[in-house]
C-alpha cells in the first residue's frame, strides 16, 4: 500500500466500512474514489456510487459511516467526506460537513433513523449467510432433505468461511453463537416450526440471490460509469479464518452500510 502513514490508516479504516447486503468493504467495491492526507492531519475522501440515483438513504449511510471511521483515527485532525456525482450530493455533503445527522440532513423525508436502517440490512445479511450455510450442507449430503435441516445447530456446520461468516452475522444481531444454537432462526433468534423449514429456507435463498445479483450489478455499473474504478475493485472476498479481518462485534466492529440501485 502506497501513500503516507495517515493515508494508509485512512484506507484501512475505510476498509472496515462494510455494505452488509453486498457483504463487502466499500474499498473492495470501488466506492472510494480518492483519499488525500495533508501534512497537518487533514483528510479529504471522495466517494462514488454506481449511479447518480442510488438511494439517498444508503448514500448518506455510506458517507456517514466513512466519516465516522475516519474521525476515529487519532492522527486525523480534520475529516472531509464528499459524495461525488449523486443527485443528492449537495444535500448529503452539506449535512456531513455540518455533522447534522441523518434526520438533520433529510428532515421530514427521514422516515427511519440510521440504526433502524442498519438493523434492516443486518437482518438481510444474516438471512443470506444462514441460507449459504444450510445449502452447503444440502450439497454435501445428497440424501439430506430440506425438512431435515430443522434442528441443525452451529455445531453441525463444518468449520468453513461460510460458517464463520454466519457466526459474525449472528453476532451483529446480538444472537447467540453457542454450538447448540439452531441455525434456521428468525430475526430474534427463535427457531421456526419444523413444518416451515422449506418455505423459510426458500425465502432466505431469495434474499441471498438478490444480494449476490445486486453485488454483481453494482460492480458492473460502477465500471461502466467510472472505467478507472476497475483498478480499485477487488474480487468478492471470502473470510479466510475464524479470526477474519473484520469481526462483527467489539470495539473494532465494522460500520455497515448498503447501496441499492433503486431509489426508495
């Protein structure tokens, strides 16, 4: 990694800002356009999105989380985050500069607070991770049926990146990760009735397919809009071990944001 120590620290901090639906750092997605670090500790970061009409809620969430991550750097004395080329760039950038917060930026249009938005995205990410883990079991054992997945616990899952990701998604929601914890659960961690297992798995699969498709679509749109972004994008990463780079809980937990290509 090139650049000054502050620039390197800034890029590392931005790498911890995740999109929970795409389950990737905004750096890997290519959403970080530039990072400038001055000798006096001032940081200026420009962000970009696949289209000018990406949801303003998610655009603000990404930019706000990026600023929070950079402000936490002790060597950063002044932080400016700028969202480029978005139809609400002026509004969002003004709110960020004034530290107005989500509701202060959007006023009456802000139907939900940031934490409510994050919770929605974390639940979707958990559903997708849950489906990946259970589908892996089905593929590994042709004799296993969907109905038989009822009662499967974390201890029944192999130690793979898919399982590690599921544990982190559960932690992000405050759900238990004890070996005896059942895998197929609702947003509050309650197991579904056995007869609902197939339909719940299908719903989780639809969420996962939407996430995977959105990730591919967003990357392609960004490269079309900004051809130079191809050099900044990294292949979709998978966790490399239980101690992955960005644990979902604790002081170093990643901030989470999400980007969709449809306005709300």
